[in-house]
C-alpha cells in the first residue's frame, strides 16, 4: 500500500519520443520520462506549476521566451500559464513534478 | 528567473549522513539527498505527504510498520502522519517530494 514498483506503471507516450511513467499522489503528478534524442515538445502551457529536472542527458528548454540547456546541474521552475517547450539534445531521463494533479494525464 | 543551478543551493545536513539540497516551489518542497552508506533516519512523522524515490543505491525503508528495500526500480508514497524511517544500505541519491512545503526546512 505504501510501496510501489515502476514496472507496474504502463508507459504512456505523451508526444513522439516522450515516454512517461506517471505517478499521481495526493496533490501532485510526478512524471519520470525517457526522451529520445532529437524529440521535440512544441511550446505549450497549462495552469499547473511544473518543476523540471534532467536526471540524465541534455535538454534544450525554452520557458517564457528564455532558452537554456538543462543538465543534471540545473533545473527550471515553470509557474502555471507560462509557455514552455524544448528539444532533447541527447537521450534524456527527465523528472517533472506538477501541482496540482494533471487530471488530463490520468 | 525560471532557471536555477544546483550549485547555488547550500547543502543542509538534516541528520548525520543525510546531505540535502532543498527546493521550495509554489506548493512543494523537493529534496535531493546524498546519503552516506550506513546512515540511519529514526522513525518519525510529519503532516506532509512524502513521495520518496531512490535515484541511485539501496535504502531500507520502513513505512507504517512495513519494511522494504527501495532501489531505482520502486518507490514509496507516505501519507501525512504515517511513521517512517530507514537506513542507507549503500551510498544513495534520493529524491523526496513533500506537499505542502516543509516550512521547517526553510
């Protein structure tokens, strides 16, 4: 009841090359993504706050008109409603934390 | 303003062997921990929901009286008020997501 296995989460491809394992908790959606090099996520926005961490690899991220390469050494915090998107420069493992829960990803 | 570097977060030792880099967002505290092998965190509880992920290594976790070894293949979700604690079986990198913000860690 407290412990869970990643293998029991069916991966979901939310965009071409973006394979997600989604965990919905009490107040958050926590998303572990495997992203294939070269895959792009077009600029978009949602009302949820998003914290993004690149656990492995390099991801070129644009947030609110500013572009920076995310690596395991940095991260970005995206308030709700701010346009963002990007491109995987290498194969990446990415962690996104959303608040509140992404009902659209359930 | 959206992008941040981990090197700008001063590590905080919340218990012997548990070195934290804490990020406080709009609704969450996100904690990246380096834990030294053999370090133990006594059983404790707090009103915050906690999601715990072992990114590297093995951590023997007890939650609500049940003990399991956390690895990168599994995770645990700890509702507020549930007793938990554990021991690092190896050096570990751990990610904890708390909701709401841990004001006591600010």
